[in-house]
C-alpha cells in the first residue's frame, strides 16, 4: 500500500484483493493475516535475524554477496595499479633508474584508488545498516513494533543514508589521500616544502565524515523535535503485500522483479502508510512472497515450532565447510581444473574475508540500529492468561479459507476474502496507535 500521490484518502486494500497498474501487479495478503495455503513457510529473503519463543526481529541483514562484489572491484583496481606499476618498472629499466618519488606517487595513487571499494562496500553500507531498525513482532501481545519517522515538517538536512553524501566524501578522500603521500615526500626531501597539513586534515575529515555525520544529524533532528518514534501496531492491522514491478528505463522495460512488503497502515488516513517504516525485500516470485508471508504468519499464529529457520549461509564456519564440500566433490570426480577455477574465483572476490566481515556485521554492526534497551519490557513473555486472542473475524475467515482450499480454490484468485465469505470486517479505529520515543523506550 504505497503512499498515494493524491490528497484524498483511498479505500485501503484488504486480504485477497489485487491491483494491476503501470505494468505491475499487487496482491494484498493482509490485513487480516489469513492463511494463503502456501506449501510451506520459508524465510526466502533471510530477514529473520533473531527470534525466540515470544518475539521475532525482521530486517534486511548484511550480505556477503555485496562484499564479494566489493572484493571483485578491489581486485580489478589492484590489477590495474599493478599493471601501471609494471609500466613504470619497464620505463625505469629502459632509462636505467627509477626515482623514489615515482614510487611514492604510485603508492599514493594505489591508496586513493582502493578507497573507492572501501567507501562503497564497507563504510557507507555500515552507515545504512546502523540506520535501519528491525521490525519486532510479539506473538503473545499480537503487536508489531515499527520505527517510523516523525510526520511533522520536512527536515532540511540530508539523511545519512543519502548516497550523494558517500559520493561527496569519497570524491574528496580519494584525491586528497594521494596528494597527502606526494606532499609528505616533498616535505621530507626538500627544505623549502611545507608539510601538507591542510590536505591531510581535509583527507581525515572526509574519512570520518560518514561515521560522524549520523550523530550530528540525530542531534539536529532532536533539537528540531523530529526524532523517530516506535509505533505499536496491532498484528491484524499490519499490511502484507506481494508486488510485481517492472524496471523501467527511458526507452523500455529492462526487467521484472517480485517484492514482499510488510508495512504499518496509518489509521487516521485510510490508504496511507506510516512514513519511513516497514520493509520491502526481493523474492523469487509470487510463491516466494507467499512463503515469506506464511513464515511470518505461522510464527505469530502458531509459534516458533511451526517454522523452520533458513540455514545460515554466511560466516567463516559456513564458508570453510562450503569450500571443503567443493574440494571433496572435485576430488571425487577427479576434476582438479574445476577446483582451481573455484579457488581463483573465491580469491579474486576475497570471499573468505567477505564472510568474516559479514559475520562481524551481523554480530556488531546490525545491533547498533537500536538502543540496547529498546522495548526491553514490551518484549518480555506474558503469562498465558494475558495472551491476546485472535479476532472473531480472523477465526471465522480462517475456517472458511481452509474449507475452500480443500475444494481446490486458491487464495490469490478469490478477491476480497471478507466480501467473498460475507464476513464483516471490524471498523477501522481511526485513532493513532500507541507511540513511544525511539530512544530509551520502555513499554
């Protein structure tokens, strides 16, 4: 349920409804959180970063694949600089000498060039991961905690997740890093040259800008009264969507992709969602979106014993086992050429380093997205007598749907489920959800 571009409130979609627009499709899976008869619940997008008997945290985790892409870029840039170094060496052999100043310049250029994958693959993604808090589900309270932006006036500072900030700081860091090397050499070898203190300070400032700017941004937002808030949304109000979108360019459609979205509605404005909250992740297709929804729904409705968490596919332990399996398979088939290709590709991508740093991110970077005591009281288990109960409409529709599935009907072809089975939906409350400050919030 993306935010409309018109001012009038739109009728909110209900479970089972679908829309077609701009070449894409949108299937509404909730509200209400009804079973879709998916064969199994699977964490297709690997967004379950933590769950226990009571709560589950959903968020986009760190990806070893993006780090391997960064390693691929770093290897390519290193090869380019190595080739440039060989050219310099050949020129030195022909001329009979290689000035030390040229070596310093080459080292400075190598340092500046390798800052590009550092900014794009490590520094900036860390900032983004620290700015994306999880969605926390509490199955006993039947509530979902979303962190939303303050709906007040627009804040004038750019968000720390703005890619232009990364491009700006990187564009300054790369040349100033190279110039700091050459300037230092001139200062050491010439009595007339001065130490490049301005260039060095500018370089250091560009390096620390990305990790320090979010603190400045949050301070300014707090002073302006624009801090983020934690909103507790009833589980049966949460919007789940399966969305098929074409990727458009100036000339044609360049591709298609399925996404799964979990969003909090705005109860005071039907058809709108709360700003800056929710999660949208890529899935392989409509079956993948249904499986992802069933994974979340079954945890909330049936408990952790009803789901099978996806196997971990990152970390040093997993990577070493993966390499050992590949080596054993190549030895069993006596295909050592395949093994050598495999090892070259992994080394080119710095795969082991990527898996180590992914493990580090999952353990030390992602938890920084929320305060240590975020929703500590709210997240505690409740006595069974205090557990919230499903609504009458949800129970009645669930029974009707299971009977329909036995007759061979499919969820995505039924249309509005409530209308289809003549069950009247509970009226929307049209009042704001319970809201807590994001920082130091206890419920």
